[in-house]
C-alpha cells in the first residue's frame, strides 16, 4: 500500500475511534462506545497504528472492560485475551482481512456483454428479494447487502438479478458487501458489481470517502475480488463473538 495512502487510512480510523495522533505509536487498547447494533455479541479488534481499537456496544461494555482490566494498559488486546477470561466455549475467535481502495491502483472490470449492471431502485425490490432468497442464509449473512443500504447495484441477466452489492459505513469508511447467485458463480459477476460500486465513488471525486472491502480470512473467492480489482490490503484483524448459549 502506498505509504501516504496508508497514513490517510490510519488517520481516518484514528478519528473514528477517537485516538489522538500522538498516541498512534503507543501500544495499548482503545474501547470505543457505540450504540446497540444488530451484531449482538460481535467485537472487532482492529489494529490502528500500534493500538487495538474495539467498538463496544452497551451490553458488552462491562465484560470488555473486565478483559482489558486483566491486562497491562500498554497491551493491545487480542482474541487470546478474551478466551483467557471468557473461556473457549464463550469466546469464538476468527479473522478478517480488510482492504482499501487507492484509486491509483483501481482495475475496473466489466462482465460478458449479455449482462447489464446498474444502480438499483425501490422498483427492483421484488427482483432483489427473489435473488436474495436463492442464496444461502450463511452467504446472505456474510455479504450483508440490502436494497435499503447505500449505493445498491445489481447485475442483471434479463430481468433476473444474479449478483448484487451495496455499502454502509464501517468505522467511518465506505464498506462494500457483495453477493452472487449460486447458479451464476465463476463468471466474475461479483467482481463486476463491486467494480461498478467503486466506479460510482470514483466518479463522485469525494476525497473524504475511503472505500474498503472486508472478508473472512477463509473466503478465498472474496479475496480474489479484492486483489483483482486493485484493493490494497491494510490489515488482518481478529473478531470475537461472545456466545450466550
């Protein structure tokens, strides 16, 4: 990643998590309170400079403070720390890769001409819901796309949506999610619809908008989309899910 762009991304994340610039080189953990969210027990341990930043919803604040309090102040929390305090059965740890789009490295992609890509509107709801229903619950959950999110785009095969993407704000950045119909995979349609969303933001020319792309570390297909479009890898971070079962 270009060093100047890396600095810009880090500054944007530091601003979101409330980390002063002078603290970025100091190891430790910053807990960033957020409102209730749909992810319930999920925590993301995001590296920002030498620090680990964690957005913490209200129902987990006391629990996370307990884990932080069991470690020195200059210790960046990791998944192992949550397992040590909560136990292996309660703390489930995984990894996410996050990439950022530096427009200098963007490599747009268009699919076979038989397909049409365009922005989605409320009039496309029935087609979108039919497309969504054809995908597995796990794929829908991981992609987290919606017609009600920002910048929804779709790839059409006739009147049928076969891939879709949308965006929402994650840590102050524009995060792109993507989903492809199981019967239409292997044709670059997910890559094409993410490319279309990126083109949308590039045309806006908004220097404040940093577009990012995230995926589970085991999702090689999603990694291929990011790399082939020219997203630059920023970090691999851990997530911790606190089970209540």
